[in-house]
C-alpha cells in the first residue's frame, strides 16, 4: 500500500484581486476643474456598476477603500467567479481615464480557500480502510466526491459577499519552509492539531471581525492572502496579536506588508480625491 498523502484537501471559490494605487495629486491639481469633474463622473459610474454587481453577476463584487498610510491612496478589491471575469474587472479599471492619475503600487491575486484538515484525515483513513490505493482512479473519485459534497455545503463561504465592515486589513503570509522550521515536513496530524487551535482563536472574534482567507500558491509571491473586515480597527491588532502566541503562528508563520483602509463608495469618489472623507 502506498503511503497516505501529506497534502490536505482544499476547496476553492471566488477569485480575488486586490489593486492598490497612489493618486497623483500634483498632476491632478494642474487640470481644469471641468476636466476633473468629467473624469470623476465617468469613473464613479464605472465603479458604481462594478460595486453594485451589474457587471459580473456577483452581489457586491467590487469594494473601494481609501488607504491609510503611505502605501497607497485607493484600493479596489474584486471578487469574481473566474479569472477571466477578474481580468475583465482589471481591464475596466484600466479603461477609466482616472487611471492616468493612478500609479499602481501593489496588486495581489488569489482564490478564496477553505482548508479541510479534519475531513482530509477522515477521508484518507476511510479510503485506505477500503484498500483503495492513493492516486488511483478510485482514490481520486473518492476525493472528488468529498470535495463536491463539502463545496456544496460551504458555498456561501466559498463565494462570499464582500463584508460591509467600515475598515479592512489585508496582508499576505507564508508558512516557513527553511532549514530550521519547515511546515511542509510536519506530520499531517500535528498540522491538523495546530490549525484547529489556531482556528479557535479566530472563532472568539467572530462577532466583531469577518475573515476571508484566499490561497495564492502559484498565483502570487506569497502563499495566502488574509482579509479582515471590522467596524472597530483595534480588533485587527487584538486578533493578530493573540494569534501570534499560538504555535502555528509563533513557529511557522511569515507575514508580508499590512494594508489598512476605510470603506468608501463610488458616490464618494469626488470627496476622496479632494482630500475629504465622506
């Protein structure tokens, strides 16, 4: 009998693109007022359609954030059902005349992901008990059945609406795979235990913060993207700080840059570009 795979099963849902831009205010100020008004009006119309879901079919598939800090001024977050639809959203942004005054500073491509550590262990054990050899057609069919059943049950989490939290905190992260600590060489049972303990912390904050995890292995420079949505930004600090004390974060996690923004809407675009909050 071949060895049981060490790779946990995952389910994938909506594709996600984060776009962060810096606004060229000095160039903008040199334009005639009527010219700026026309550009803002057309951009707001495009963004309102994307925001409302009239382009792409998903409810609230695009959200707009005014960024806090020097890393950018505007962030567009798009959720779509396919990479093609996601690229259409990207192209729609590029076609706006406003982008002549927007400098891209960062983007991140990923897909909503739910890990199935507990279901993986159970499924592998059941298939092995039946004498089914890993990676055979029979094994693959059993795995596909589990994924299909779980995906149907988890559809709202795999294809979520963008939460209406007043603030967003987005950051990418990896699991360490160096010489001293390598997450990918830890036995499945130990990884399952650590992820369970990690998840318990997040559940304690479920009433005050909404979290969407997206996988980016093969799509971008990090392995996962994390989006947190809340009305109280201090929740981001408290949640992430507490999580850093659990084993999976303290020993195996690496974090990228953090991006924090305030939710705005297409109708607020004129005020935001004028340096005012709606």
